[in-house]
């Protein structure tokens, strides 16, 4: 087949009717989660290679393989739906992994009767898995025979986009929009994405107005409602295929419109009795500081006299757009790493808006008319904000906030050196809501603390602030921004209070407390490398949660007794391609090496739900956190877990490597993975398999701790998810931030039950969720029977110190009394009474 190095025409691997992915009766493939591609309902029994290339993966169960074409495109060939469940029965793979194959070469034969009877459907897929580099464009949607042209694969290069030919007849169709709430941001993004998969130019027409399908703002600006009839028109070489795909995208409601249902900017702040001169908020990073309040303001531009050189302004504008795109890409990668899907969706929409022709064309026109790029951009944003606000839809009006956010970012990039926050060191910064990049810049300038009117305690900024030891309060409300610039304030993050009128006495008191804390920290660090035991001699290991070998080295330097949790899903978060077995082995080995002779608990990949990885696309979910995540991934993609286990089993010394399984809900899951590990040990000639532990992070696991402990070597409690699932409160919900508290009596009961169950089989229990890093909780956890606390590296000295202050017998007696209290707040209060924090 024709191959000009970047472009490639794939031939049909099977004979039969061709279907678009949207028509495949499987949410994973139909939603495009695995990538773009095409499907065939096969009439023959042999799957052929669609091009020349190398077989880079063969599924253990023989139902699928991946071929890398010579131009780099990676093509997954998947025979039938749910055929993984046949465990290889009825399939014979005719090639080996690593083999070079020619176009049309037979790859896989299957028993049509056997497979056909036992699987959900024989509909088979050809999926382009590295869609970030290539695009797939259907050539035909009719019947094909093996070897006939099926799909164009085109490299994604700016040139390819510019040289697209859009000649050809126009085709049109009417369709009823099925999306809940109409064409708001998410469905509009889906339509745009669909249109971009084709060469043809597509437009949507509604109520006398038209918008190009590649403009998010244009589409939203049409204000199409649910069940409205719209016209779609497509013109170009693949117009028919584009039209069909767009009809499907418009007429099929998204499984769940989470972002439509939630108004992002209105998080209720928990009501507490008002105190004069004090604003109440939620603690995002602890600490107590005082200083002048410094409000960050939006950029205001001086009037523009015009007469600028368009070429120079154009260049500056393009450079600024590129810079912002890079920044957002970085934020997006971090959001993925932290599993923050809301943040991810917002920044993905920002990226799409940044490419929007409606915005860019207006700005370009203004620049050509002699305006400064700063003003051209600003005006273009204002005009589009107006368009969105005039739609009368509250949902679309919300998007105007996103545009204003982009205005700031691009202006900041354009103003470059002349724009930066000039914040005095020691100031307490107040803002509506800070971005991660704001935070990094501000912490570099030595600010003392941060306050935000909005935001949540588990947001990205909050995590960064904690990591930097910067006290931070969120959700203080709009009154924060009414305060005077420069007024002296006290930020008591631990108490959730911003004191607006501290007297001289209070300021002196704060100064003294801070001095004492510094001295105490210095003393704690001195003893951080010694083991910790309670006053009555019970040893407690204080380990660290890490995400890389660099963090492990930091943990060891801070006195960690081991790694209590390596989140392996973070090791390769910035990658677009899956790590190989050897890359995974090397990354885990580096963590073991960084920890000297200490043990390292390595958790198998906990992806899915709210944590997504680019290289591991998973089905879109109606309820992501209740979906295919953690160990459940082995249900959908057994080969991924197998590969990771093989990598772990090849680290040395294996005695120091302990395997931890996330999101286990029943004993059979553990038994299944144990059998897999045993089998892999056999294959690799390993005589003693490493210890296997189970995360206790869903109530079902805590309730069955005794049964799990019978087959596990240790249990590790994930209080973050255990809180979320026990309290039915999203762990990232800003409005519930104050209530997602793992010291809730119900959580304490589950922890007590876990320790009691483990004790029956003499297994040890650790805590690796955030509660382990809370010094107020240390005596409670010790009292309930926890013997390892895995904390953030900077807190090792502090938590060891806390262990050394308490009697285990007394902790046990008092901790069990806390189970009967009425709320998390009551437990916190009692803890302060029993074991005051110094
Ligand atoms: C937890 O849920 O407490 C945990 C440690 O896992 P993660 O935060 O990675 O979900
Ligand atoms: Mg978890």
C-alpha cells in the first residue's frame, strides 16, 4: 500500500461490512477511549495485517495484537468484543511478538463458530493507538474484502493541516441533538474533535446562524438546546464519512454530563458562627503566620494609540500563544498525575479555546489593523465573552470565565519581563483563586502564606502549598477581596481563620509560637533517623509516600524507615507511550536503590476512575470513581498488570520489594493476583515470591479484613479513598472539603476492624493515606493497632516525635472510646484534649 513515510493507506484486515466506531456495541471502543479507528463485522476467519510493519504486542489471550507500521503508526487489531474472556480458546496467533510482517500477511485465525457463539459480538476493531501523532480517516463505510483500501493514516503536522484540500461536493443532513443541556462545552468539544478527524470542512447551522465545527466558541454560540434540530454540512474529499460521524456525535447523548450538572464556581463554604474581624475558610496547608495582606489584581492595559507593526505584533502573539499552550500542557499533565479530572477537563477546554478560530481570527484582524497584540487579544476575548453571555444560558456564561482566564495568561506571556507579581517577601497573598504556576512564582518570592476566596483543600494548588510548607486557606469567600491592600493579618491555617485585625499582643504571640515551632522542628530533624517507639516500647515504622526515586532519596535523607507507598501510576505520567517492562523495572529498581537497605512497598498501577494516563486509555465512565480502577484494571487489561508484575519481580533484592494491590474489594481478587504472581515467579525462576499486601480503601475491604489477612502478608489503609467511599463524599469536592475527614468515627471503626482482622492472622497494618501525616491522628492510629505510618517525606521527623510522646496502652484505651463520638469534629476535639499538640 502507498506509504510516503508519513501517510499510509491501510488495507482491510478482514472482509465484511465496515462500521464507524460510534456504531460498535461497546462503550470503550465507541467512545473512542482506545483511540480512533474503524470496525468490521467479519465474514472470514483470518485477520490479516493492514500494512507492512512489526508486531509489537500479542495479547496473552490471542484475541488481539498490535502492529507498528513503518511510518510509526501503532495499530491495535482486536478480534470480537469481550473476547479476552475466552482466554485464548478458539484463537491461533500465526506470528510472534517482534516479527516483521508484510501487508496482507495472515496474523490470526479464529474458529468462527466457537468464538461467535461465546463472545458478545464478532465486530472487530482496527484502532490507531498513537493518535497524538497520527490521524485516521476512513476511506469507505461499505463492505470491504481483505486487502482493499480501508483507512488513511496521516501524520499530525501543522503542514498537513494547512495543505488540506477541501474541494468536492457538499453533503448535508438534519439531526436532532440528544445531548443533555444542548451543545454546551463538552458536547461541543466532542463535535469539534469528531470534525477534526476528517479533511472535509464541516459546519453546523441553526436558527439562521452557522458555525464551523472546528470552533468551540462558534458551536457554543449557536445556543443549540437539547432536542433541537440542526443542519450539518460537510464539504471535502471525505464528506460522507464526516457527515455520518458528526450525525452520530450530535445524536448520541454523552453517557454522563458531570460538568454540565455542576456549576464549577459556586462552592458553598461550610457555615460557622461568624466571629468579628475573622474570615473563616478551609485549611489547605497548615501553619500560622502574620504579615501584610497583598491582593493580586487582574492585569489592566493602558490605552493603545495603535499604529503598530503587524508583523512584529503577529510574531509576539504567536510566541505568547505557544508559551501559554506549553504551560497548559504542563498543568494538564500534572492534573492527570494527580487524578484531578475536573481540573483536567477545564485545562483541556482551555487548550481547545486557545486554538479557536473565532478568537484567533478576530485578534489577527485587529493586529493587521495596527493594534497592539495585547489589546487585540483582549478585545477578541471581550467580544466572545459577550457572545456567550448573550446566549442566555448560565452554563455557557460560565465559559466566559474560562475566556477571561485565558486573557490573563496570554497577556502575561505577551507582557513578559514587564509583567510579574511584585509581591514583598513575607506578605500574605490574597486572590480569587491561584493557579499552580502562580503558586510556584509566589513561593519563589518568599511569600509567607496564601488565601483564596475559592478553591478546595485537595486542589492541585493546595498540594503544592503543602509540599512547600506554605500555610494556605481556601474557600474564604468573596469578602477576602474587599480587604485593604497592605493591612496586617494573621493567617491561622490550622484553625481555618484569617484574622483581619490582630492587635500587638496577638502579633507577639504569633511570633513566639512560630519561634517555638522552628526550634521544635530542628530538634525533630536531629532524631528523625532513629527508630520511633512509644513510651512503653511499641515500635512504629514511619515510612514515606513517594512517586519517584528522587523523592525516595529525599525520604531516606529525612529519616524514612522505608517507602510505605510508591504510586507507580505517577512514574510515567508525562509519557504518551506505555513504558516497557524494562523501563518499569528500572524505575522501580531506582527507588529500591535510593532507599539503602530499607523495604519499599510498590503499589501496582492505580489508574482509572479519576486518574487517567495518556498511554492507557480507558473507557469513559458514568461514575468514574465507582468504575474500572485500581486492581479492577486487570479485568479489562490483564496484560498490563502482568507486565508490571514481571517488572517488579525482576527488581533486586526481591526481599525488599513488597507488592501492594489497590482497590481490592473481595478475597478472590487477591487470590487471583497471587496465583498470577506465583505463575510469573515460576516463569522467571524465582523461588520465593515477594510479600503481597492489600490496600484497605473501600469499606468492603475493611469489613473483610480478617479474610483478606488470611491470604495477604500485610494490609495498608488508604484513608483518602476510604473516606470518600465511606462518607459518600468526593475527596476533591471543594464544598465538602471540611467534611471529608478521615477522623470520622465511622472511619475509625473500619480502621479498628481492619487491625482486629489482621491480628487474627498476625499480619501488620499500615496507613498510607493522608491521615497518617496528621499528627493529631498519630495516637489514635497507634491505639487502634496500626504499626506503620507512611507519610509525606517532610513530616517524618514530626510524626516520629509524636509517636515518642505517647503510651500505646493509653492510646488503645482512649482510641476505642472515640468510636462512639458523634462526628469527626468531636473526635478532633477529644484528640486535642487527650493528646495536645505542642
Ligand atoms: C488512599 O486512597 O488513601 C491512597 C493512599 O491512595 P491514593 O491517594 O493514591 O488514591
Ligand atoms: Mg486510593
